[in-house]
C-alpha cells in the first residue's frame, strides 16, 4: 500500500485513467464487430462507412495515448486487408 500522499494520488489517477482507457478500447472492439457483421452481409458500402469510423476512432485513441502507434497501424492494416478480401470475393 502506498504511504505518501503523492503515491496515493498517483494510484487514484491511474485507476481513473484505466477506466477511461478500457471504455475507449471496448468502444473500438464494438465498432470492429460491427464492421465484421457488415463484411459477413457482403455490404460493401456500409462496410466502408464502418471501416472509416473504426479508423477514425483508432486514430483518436492513438492521439490520446490509449493505444500505441504501431498497434493502431497494425489494426488499421488488418481491417483494410479484411475489407479488400471480402470485396474481392463478392
């Protein structure tokens, strides 16, 4: 357990930040699942819209420090690749 006042404050701050970061990550996961459903329906136009929303949210998470820039780049690349393969099959 932390003994100093500043250590206790740091613990409180990190707990708040953890809740905030978890909410943003959960929202991104939900958006990606929505994109997956659009890809399963073979709806190209709606899938592109969903992908643009996902990419925007990922970029904002990177800017706010929730996700590392390489993690964001990998996820965006993966999402684009899934979209392109799904559209190629259709």
